[in-house]
């Protein structure tokens, strides 16, 4: 189900990602939730929520990486 705020994100996201990364995650998850409503659009199957989480994590990883301390930090470009 879509997330109304970053406070409603799963703890695996809230407890580990910086606020900006949480915002990215929420927006992309909600967008993917809408986009992959039709099971025919899900390339590898899986349920709608699983696909939305994968897409959201992928979006976060385009801007953030884990550092040596296992903290998520923004990629400097």
C-alpha cells in the first residue's frame, strides 16, 4: 500500500536511510505501486508490494551508497 509520509515507512527504511533518501524511497514506492498495478507489467512476477519495494530501493541506490561504517551516504557527483 502507498505510504502517506516518511513516518509510515518500514523500519528497515526509516532506521537506516537519511531523510532525503527516505523521501526518494516513499515517492518512488508510491509511483511504482501505481505503475505495477497490472500483474502483466511485473517482469519477474512477484506481488505488487514486492515490486514497488525493489523499484524504490533501486532508486535510492542511484543517489546513495553504504560507506565503510555501513551508513548510507549521498553519492558526490
